[in-house]
């Protein structure tokens, strides 16, 4: 009896082993289904780092596009607007486009400069400035006002509180250095003795560069009739050009001062140094 029970128990144990072995064999033969394996779960810190990294890459791309737009596209669009303004002014200009013939060894004295009345509206183009130091073809419009709309589009804006070209006192203008046409990008290259020419409907004014100065943006005294000299009575005709400093920043202002050397009426023709560009602007060069 005992031997029969023992044998039966052994048979049951053997059946369980065979059944388990069969299941393992079938499982081993069964092909694994894709996607069933569980991936290790990522930690919260790792996920956070990935999200921050993607955000930084996106911000970098946006910043790069902004720099391209600021330093490239604004210059292209502003240059087009400025050249159109120069050409329109030149087409309407009344006067010969060739320089006057020399009357002798001494320069002709045309008397006191004629001073045009200040434009009545902001954004009005009243002249053209020529700076050979900035290139033989450099010519930019002179526009009334220094609003953002003026400086971002047409270039050199006239401070309305200052005088007009040729007048005793301070004729002051402002312009961008690296963007929106970069009208004063090379202001730091001016050297004492460089000529700066201004053309208005009344004639041509020749200024001679004297010196530059670096000041803080709060130094509005550079616009006084005698720059930086409060209550002083002006005796000279000064051209003051202001722009941001350094070239790719705005922490300071660079100021360039020039003094009127001579003038000649529109009827006399342009100075020889800019005659070719004056004619080119009028479409006859």
C-alpha cells in the first residue's frame, strides 16, 4: 500500500515536470512580438534636461534669425528707401551739375551762406550729404526729425532744435551705425581735414571735420549752439553728427564735429569733389 502511494506521488510529480518543460519549450519556440519589450523608464531629471535643451536650441535659432534680420535685411530695405529719396531730391534740384570753372588762384567768394527755412513736417527730405571718406558714391538724404520712423527708414535725421546748414550755430544730425542703412557706420574713420558736403535747394555747403568725442547717451549738451558749452554765443557754423558707440552696441554715443569752410549757390554748380556723384544721383552721371 505504501509503495503504491509512493509510486502515484512520483507519477504526479513527473507529470508536473513534463508539463512545465513543455510550456517552456513552446514559449521558446514562439516568436517574440515587436513592441512588447518594455523600455526603461526615463527619470524626471533626464526628461527635464532634454526639454530645456530643445528650448535653448529653438531660442538660438530665433536669435540668429533676428540678428540676420537686424544686420542684413534692415540695411537692404533702408538703402533702397534712402537711394530713392536721394534720387527724387536730385531730380527736382534746380542748378547745373558741373563744377564752376576756376576764376583764378583764389576761391570765389559767394558772400554769406543762404540758410534754408527748416522743413515744416517731420520726415521731409531737405538735402543730401556727401562724405568722400565713406566712399566715392556715398550720398544719403537729410531728413527733418529724429523719430524712430525717420532714422529706421531714411537715415540721417535733423535735430529740430538745431540750426539748418550754413547758419551760425550747430546743425546736428543723427544716424544708425550698424542697422537700417548703417549711414554712419564709418564715422570713426573720419580724420581731421576730411571734407563733408551738404546739398540743399539753395546750394552746397562744405564742412571740414575737426574732431570726435565719446559721451554717454545723457549728454544732450552736444546739441547746444556751441556744443558742450552752455550759454556760449556761437560764432561758427558747426555740423554735429551723432551715432551709437561702439559699433555693435549703444552704451555710448560718438560725436563728430565739423566746421563750415565755404559755400556756393546752386547756380554755381557742385564742388568738383562731388560733381560726378551729384550727376549720378540726378540720373545724368
